């Protein structure tokens, strides 16, 4: 979405709502950024249940790494 047609920009210009552009909260890094921004906007700390859930997610990623890393893939097609 171009900056000119952004709903966030419209709200910022007309209603003084802060416009913050971040990636969708998919994956660990982008979810961390999303929660950090929400925490800054609200002035509240990230709830403990999300901190614990993040830890479980990270543990699951580490535990499954040995299985996922052994996967094989084949890519084929015609060159452009």
C-alpha cells in the first residue's frame, strides 16, 4: 500500500492517531516487535502469559530443529 493511500496516514492527519508501520506478527521476531509496539503505545508491560508462551514457542523451535533440519527438498523448473 502506498503511503498516499494509507488509512493510517489518513487517521494521523485528520485525527492525530499515531501511524506505526510494522510487519504482520508472524514468526518470533515480528511477533516480538508487535508486542513491543503495543506495550509502548499502552504504557503497560507485556503480559506474563505472552512472555511464557514465547518461551514455550522458542523451546519448541529448538526441539524440532533437529527434525526440520534433516528435511530434503528438490526444486526443478525451466530457467527464465
